[in-house]
C-alpha cells in the first residue's frame, strides 16, 4: 500500500485528509487577461484536489495557454473539451509536469495539488507522476508480457512487496483481469486495442495514484471498446479523481460530472488557448452562460 507520507525533495506531500472544501459561487475567478464566462461550479461540499491559480503556459516566446484558474474535485470525472489547438492537452499535461521535457516550456501561476505547489523547486517530479498518473491517446504497451507491463513501474519504484497481488488488483480495477488471468505471461502486443488501453490504465493504477489523467483515451478505439472505457471511468471515479481530455462531446456528456470548455482567443496577434467556461456537465450542455460554449456544444463550430 502507499505510504501515508512520501518525501518530495525537501518538502512532503501527505495523503489527503478528510477535510472538506466548500465550493462557493465565486470559486472560479476570472482570468486577468482573457475574458471568460466561467460558470459557477455546483454549490456542494467537496474536497479540491487541484487548485489552479492564473496558470499560463509558454513555449519559448509563444503563449499556448491563457491565464487559467479553476478547481478540480475529488472522486469526480472532469472533462476538458474544445476545438483542436485550444490547449486541452497542454493543460492536462501540466497537471503532472509531463510538459517539462518540451524545449522552451515555461509555466507561470500555480498548480496546487492538495495545497502543494507542483512546480516548486523542491518538488520531486517522479513522485508527482506517481501520485498523478497518465494514460495517453494511443495505447502504448511495452513489448513485454502482460504481467511485466503492469509490474514495470512498481519494480522500478521499489514496490516489490506482494507484487503478484498488486498486479492482480490493478488488472481488476481496470476491468481486465478476467480476460487475461490465464495468459499473464503472453505478450501484451497480442491484446486488442481496447484491451491494450485498459492494460495501460492498469499499468498506471499499479502504483496506486490519487489522480488519473486520460488524454483522449478512446479516440483510437472502436465503439465497443470505447463503451468499455467509459464504463470503466464510472467505476474508477469512486477510487480515483479522473480528468479526461476528449474531442467527443457525447462522451463528455456521458462520463463527466464537471466539464471545462477551452477555446482559442484570437483577439490579439496570437492564437491563445483559454478557459471559456467551467461548470457541472449538465449546465455546460444545457444551460451554458457563454455564447461561445453554446455555439460549440450545438455544433456551430469546432
């Protein structure tokens, strides 16, 4: 099991305590530069996992993402939607420092994870990515056995105690165990596309993260495999906090509790991704406050 306190450089990230955060009507402030009609999140008590303040992303001299402020809450599915090129993947990859390897990447503002600054100098990126796991658009199983795929990260992180049980538990949580339990030592490359994606989810779950980031996890899958991934998300949110980027608005409506709509701000000389509206999913799709949101979800552009 995950230690209760894990060192992060000279700082310490503690597992979440039962404290609660009240979502007030002004919980999502307006960005200071780009205007955005960010709708009020639901007025219920829920713990914030991420508290993002005036986050902006630059690649060299170019700004990719405008000043973004929002909270992401525990044990819900938050969807990130919007047209191509509006910064959705940049946003989600910034939550666990996956953009750090990109030349020229620079982030301003704050990304707080349970109150700890993800981008503080003392923060250990390996520990951040252990707690905030990620699954990418295209399934990318290693050319190893099914068992070794799931066991790879625990072995590298020294989490070898009860490894067989850990692998089985991760495969069960990814709804894949019953399909592969009799062929764990066969190549993972022999699995179907949908099974490979669930294997990648199991691989992320094997190190017991707190958050699961999904970047277009079903875009390369057929409808049956997509439905299995969506059903899996409904199950996983009771154990994990999930953030999903999707181009599929119907998928966002089916799986997400909260939805953030990003678009492109073209008022200046640059095309900058900006958060337009953030609210519960029903509000975004049925009663959006911003005309840009309404036009997007009704198919007027995008």
